[in-house]
């Protein structure tokens, strides 16, 4: 055999060996599949479902088993675009929704639904319209928790056979029409103004009540103080009157002293800037008459004593006055009409 033929045989053998090596490598590469954590792969053998690959190292039959694209098993968050929804009071509102879901069965998510993400979006839109369509705008704005709960229940029941579990549904935004927003702002402003007026009125009312209560307590305390002062003043005056009355009775005053005290008391009646008219009591003439009688009795000579005679040329003795003459003088009239004593 020539050298050329041997070289050809060696080249053919080398090519065959290389082809076999490449085939073995490709077979091994296709037989070994490494699945990352939190993902799953569906294996089809001859076009039918065979098994689900779990995370880690997996062996499949090359050229017989086919591995479909891996499915993410983690919880996913999908925000859908705003959807127009008509409320019960015929208002069109735009609602943004956010859905939290997780694939629990890779086989069902692959074979039970063609596009589970699009199916969840469409199901969310229709369910949202059904739920919000039975509410008016005010209830839709204030009942987000109830709407979220109803959406989650409906979506979870519908997507259960698809191997999907809906954990949460949130309404990200509810946007009413601009005209309705202006009306709502005006209503809110009016409500706040009303609350401010009510709070101001309540504050004024409480202030007036407290002021009135304070004035009432002050008036009560003042009245109690005046009553106690009047009682103490009356008791003091009573004690003073009793003391003066006792002193007067112990001193046994005569009519002359009483008349003199009465005359001293009369000027005090006219004291004060408000007294412009002074009425003289009727007892004043009796007091003056008593004083005049007292002074006339003291100045008149007694019957037993001789009248003093003056010495000098031409002087003569005057006979004594009768004893009954001074006693009869008080009955003659007022003090101004009495006769004066002889000089």
C-alpha cells in the first residue's frame, strides 16, 4: 500500500472520529439540562408532555425529549394600562390596576392557557368593570379595599385551573372626569369651610359658657361676701347699740343732755354733697323749748334766797318775785315768747 493511500485512510479515520466525538459532545450537551432556582421547565417526549424539570441538574433523552422555555415561578407584579369603566351613576372613570400573581403549576400554565399574562389582564379588566359598574363614584372612591377583595377572589377562582395563584389586586389610581374633579374640589372646599365655621362656633359657644360660668360664680361669691359682711356689720351695730343703751341707762341722763345731743346730731343730717334740701324735724321746737326752760330755771332766783341789791346812789331794794311765776312760764308758749329776767 502506498503512502498516499495510507494518508487518505488516516484522514478518513480522523474525520470519522472527530464526527463521533462531536456527536457525543452534542448528545451530552443536549442530555444535560441545568435549571436555575425559582424556574421550571416542561419536557415533551415525542410531542407529548413527559415531565417537569425542577431546579438543578436534569437528564433528558437527546433528540427525543424537547424542553420548552423555562417558566418563572416567582411572584410577579404586572401593572396594566388605565381602563375606562362606567360607574352606576353613568360616569366614565379611568382605573389603573396592579396584579400580584404566581405560577404554581408549570404544566397547567403551559397547556391550559395560551398566554396566561394576557389572560390575567383581560380577566382583570372585565372583572373590574363588573365590580365597579355596580357602584357609584362616591362608593368607588371610598371602597377600594372591598373592590380589591372582590377582584382577588374572582381572579383567583378563574386562574386556579391555569396553575396561577393571584395573591393581591390593587387599584393604583381612579381618575374621574375633569369636570367631576372640579365639582369634587368645590364640594370638599365647601365641606372644609363648613367644618371650620362649626368649629369656630363651638369654640365661641364654649368661651361664652365659661365666661358666664365664671361671672355666675363671681356673683355668687360676691353675694355671699356681702351677706356675711352685712351680718357682721349688723352684729357690730347691735353690739354698739346695746353698749350705748347700757351706758345711757347706767349714766341716767336728764332731759337737758338728751336735748343737747339731739341738737348736735341735726347738722349731720345735712352732710354730703347730695343733700340739697334739709327738712327740719318737728321735734326741733320741743328740744329748743326744753333747753330754754332748763336755762330759765337755772337763771331764775329761788323763793328763799333774797334778790341781790346793787349798791350805789339811788338804788332801791326790789321785792322778791313770786314763787309760782317761774313754774307757770313753760305753759305760756314757745321759748321765744318767754319774758326775760330783770336786768
